[in-house]
C-alpha cells in the first residue's frame, strides 16, 4: 500500500524572476495491531487526506530548488513547533529566475536538537538525533514565462517502521531502549528514497511506561533497497547509559512503507535466554517470525 502526502502549489515569475507557491498536504492515520510472540511485516493501514497543519506525522518541512547544474537556488525549512520559521505551516514563497530546476520536498518528524540536512536532489542526511518518519518527493520544474505555473508533487513515505513491543513489564532501572540496525544509514537520496550509507545506525528512545508495564517503542530505518533483511540489536539502558540487556535478532525483514513488529521479553530474568527463529516466506504482505 502506498502512503503519500499531496502538495500543490503555483509558481509565478515576476519581472522575469520570482515565484510564489501554495502547498497543501494530506497524511495517513496509522493504527497498530499487536500479535504476541511474533514479528510481522505488514502494510500501513489505509489513509485519509489531512491538512498538513493538523497532521502529527510531519513536524518539519524542507523545500529546495536546484538548477540543472546542481546549484542550490533556494532552500528553506519550516519547523512546526517554531512559529518563527513560517507564517502558515506548509505555505511557502520564494523568488526564482526563469530557468529549469529540480524541486525537492522533505516532510519528516522532528524534536529539539534534530537536524536534517538537504544538499542536493540526491543527498540528504540526518546529522543529529534519530531517523524520523520521512516523506520525500523530487520533481522537474521549468519556469519559462510570467504566467502562473501550477505544479503538483506527491510525497511518498521512504522509511520502514520498527515497532518493538515487550511481553514483560519494564524494570525500575531501565531508562532508554536502543535499537541498532546493522545496515542502512542516515544519509539518503531524496530522489530514489533509498539510503546511500550501508554502515547502519542506532536510534535511542526513552521509556515512558510505568514500572511493571509493557513497553512499545518505535524506530524508523532508511533502507538500501525497497526490501532488505538485516540484524537488529536491542538494548535496554540505565540512566548512565550502561547496557542492562542486549539481544541480536538476526535476519529481520524490512520493507519501505511497511511496519515490522518485534515482540518478546526484554526485562525479566530469563529474557536473555530466549532465541529467535526466522521464517522469511511472504504471504499477503505479512512476514512472521516466531520465537
């Protein structure tokens, strides 16, 4: 199932240079159904159109125009929680000389201290913090006259989602959970939507559940191919960053715009004794792993 945001805008050339565009957007509502003792890989549920200003998936938008020579003509970033970066979230205005450009739009999650750097239609990177849910689109744009130019760009989800669910209650000394992906990376190509780095990376998330309650943690991964299998290391950390529990889950299947759900014990005394067995067969877009 393809989930996307739809952006529409108009470009105007003023005195042979300049443009103005309006951007509108819709997003997917995601509901997650957990099956105990399994790992599943499945489609995101069906989505409905939502204005970009009201969606919770996109908290920042980076937009750039690049010339045919690869020169950055214009770039800006709006951060939803920082009203100084926009007048209306999702609406942009700019000036462009007459010419041919590649438009790049990235919509993504964001938190304090995070940064997504866009340098060309083929290079973008999360340079700090975690990888977030990410949507991207690139499109050729030709500004040829002073007449209005109507454009439409569809942003597709380019990440896979890992949902890590514990079957046992969280221990009192657990502060964070770290999920380390053996492949993929934080550097990606906005045009292809694929990671260009293959060295892997880690995402660390906090634990909000009360002691004794189960936990559900989410991490996003940029893949090197549309479907990719890799090892995932799960660690629980105390307040000092010390590892309390560590387990390598081998051959975990991922696919862009799909959810991989990993369920198992993480906090009890016998959690480390558990092992994972992988069944890589596909059936109706769902991949199950029992342990």
